[in-house]
C-alpha cells in the first residue's frame, strides 16, 4: 500500500506524515479533555462520545475512533449546519444539533457541538464532538422510550442552532435545554465540556497552520482523504469478484414483540468497486428500531476496516468507497417522523449481516457474531441530594470467536465501543447496590475457538425508580461460524426467585422499581468458530478450571471428559477419546 501514501504537490513527504500524525494527536487530545471534564458517568466512565476534525466543507479529516458510527454522523450533522449558516461563521461561534433527520445524530440524546476553526481570519475547518446526554426529556428517564412510535416521543430535538456567537453563549438555548431535562446540571455540564474540547482543537489547528502554513495543511486535508479511499480500494481489488448475501434478525421493535425485524444485504464486488444493497430489509418499524442512512454508511465502513487495515486513517474518504442502496420507508431508511431511539441493536444486525456477506468473499476473516449492545436506564429522585437522577449504564457481553482466537468476555462488541462503568462509581453516585457481577458460565458459543462469555449483573434498587432497557439477542442469539455454535441468549429478570418473578423483553420502558427490588441482567455470549470437537482438550480443561465452561458443558459441547482431582479439574484422556470417537 506504499504507493498510496505520497504527499500532495507542494508538501514534502516528511511534512505530510508529520501533519497526518498531528491531526490524529489533536483528536486524541480533544477526546482526553472531553472524557476528563465529563459531568455524567456516561461520558466520564462509559466514554460514550467521539471527537473529530472536519474540513471547511464538513468532511471528516481525522477521527480517533471510539465510536465508529460517528464517522457518518459528523458529516451529516455538519452538512445541516452548512445548509443553514454557510457564510455567516465568526471566530468564537459554536453550534448545537441533535436531530436525526435534520442532521445525522444516531438519536436525540447524542448531541453534537460543532465549532468553526479560523486561522489568520480564514475559515479552514470545523472541530466537532458528539456525546450522549443523560436525559433530554420525553416520557421516560434517559429519553430512550421503547414504545415511541415517532421521534416526538423521544425528547427535545434541536436543528442546527448557533449556541455561541463570537464567544457569547446564547443563554436562552441553555434555558430551553435545562427546562426539558431531568438532569439539567449534567446535560449542560457535558455540553460545556464538549465546547471546551472543541476550543482545544481550534487552538491546535491554528498552531498547526501557523507552523506549516495554511495551504500546506489544507492540501494535506484533501490528500488524506484520497489516500484512505485509495488504500481501501486497493485491498478490495484483491478480493474475488461476485455476489454475496446474508441476513440477521432483531428480536422485535419494542412494540410488536412477536415479530422479528429482518436485516438483509446483497454485496456485489467487481475490481475495486463494491456495492451494498439493503433493499430486502424490513419495512420501517412502528417501534424505535429504525436507523438513518448515515449510520448504515458508517457501519459498512466499519466492516471494511475490520477486514482490511485497522490502522487506516479514519476520514470521509472511506465513505466514498461503498455504493449503498437503501429502500425509502425501510427500517434502514425510515420516513420522518419514524422513531429511532433504540437504534444500536439494528446497527449490530447490519454489521453482522454485512460481515457475514463479506466473509463469503474472504473466508479467512470470518468470525462469530457478538453480543450486540444494551443499556439500562433507571431514573428517580436521589436519596442523597434530593435531586432527579438518571442512572445510565452500557453493557457488553461476549464477542465472537475468530479464526485463531477465542472471543473476548465481558466486552462491548463492534461499534458499541464503550466501557462498563465500575461498581464503585455506580454505587457511590446512585441509590443502588450491585450484588453480583461475574461471567455467565457456558454462555460462550462452543467452537474450536470459543465465543466470549456474557456477564451477570444483579442489582438491589434502594429507592423507588423507573426502569428502562434497550437490548437485543434475548431471542435470536449470536451465531457461530464454520461449525461453531451460537452463544447463549440474554435475559432480564425482575424480582428473581420470588412469586412475582418476571422476565422482561429485550426492549422495555417504564417498569416501576420499588425500594429494595432486585433485578438481574444476563448478557449474551458470542458465537463460536469451528467444530467444537476440534478444540484442544487442554484449552477445554483450562476453561473448566477458570469457570468459563462447566464439566457437563465440556462433555456435551466439546466431547471432553474431566475429572476432579485434589480440587482441580484434569483431563480424562481415555474417556475423552471414546467420547469424541463415538461422535465421529
């Protein structure tokens, strides 16, 4: 790929590489600032936020990927800004937008703060951040209403608005946001943290232009996008031509619980051109399972990066590679005002269907499905401060096994690249007690390489509150590949072990929690890779000793018989040979 890294005319190769590295460093510095100044646990602990630099036309020049979907969201949000305010930007301006249809926010809680960058009086770029807000109104705490039938039930929506004019904050906008939130201090604090992160990026870009000259920096902006596009096309050109298809299913849309939602893709590849047609996917849903086209485009780019070069420079050049067809009125291209707030499970289905189709082209890169994504949101009145609170937590599970490695356990998969908040943080900030946090034994899909394990988290709620969940794969598990088996599905149980025990669906809103009510969440395991009976027996024995696999599961799933000896499990070689030979 060396022929695609040349510097543009007028910039020497060394300077080009220095500017490229500097842009990546600026975005990382912006993100460090954002995560360190976050008011909410969502940003400070879970890191549900991204930063990016864009050129003056709103194309991403550099994004240090935390959340891959935002490579599509940033340019869509900035395009809305340019439609309204082009030609009126001043130094010190800042803009807000969180509207999924006017811009590209995945859902309304993901609010973008975008600032124009000036160097010696010339508008040269934008700095942008997108970060999830704890609550922006709507019927339920956290604003992710699983029964929303239109976006008007999903909280406050802002089109592109000038939040700061020449350094002066528009206080009226802050009043409106605060009046619509159950947690106004957190929301405004996080917005101001985003603004501070953008200001840091502005300063660094101005310094870069002063050091190397505006013209050289802007030439590098354009060349970086050309290099990323050419590099990705060069990889694709090496793959066999053909037509490949795959599909996945969502549990439901949150309203029609008995109906799975189909995601279908046809991939056609010829030379360095590749197209993705999702027209066979389900119609737009009544519930909030829909996603907007910028997220589909970002999902495709994420999949292509996974199968090619994980170190490629992330920018809008990558978005120019795939040709995408989306049927209007479908779950992947809904008509306004279709609801979109529980979008992430749908994105996971898009990613896994797309990876499945691509793996038919490059079988050596196949992998089992992951756990999908989920979050719980609990809202009430704090027992300590007497103020409203929103406890928002993101959870992973098991990732899919790969051709030469087991999946990861207790991790977020694919584009849901956030962190699970620490128990100490949750218990110190919210009226809750985490009674149990461990891995779910036997939840990883059996295979020559095992899927990662899901997690078990059990809570005791310490005050009356309202509970919401947006999850997936409680019905349709993570699939295995090349003979690997599926992972264990997820499960949410309220008041377990009592006469009032109730299992909730994967999307649910406004369940009333009483004082000292207990609930437990078991997240899905990842799919396995390859025939489980080809797994090295020593690895199975190690899994049993670590508590990942039960002795019964070792025998039934892997054909490996273990015996307990001096408090440790050891391999029964004779019985294992007999057990595996019987199946053969």
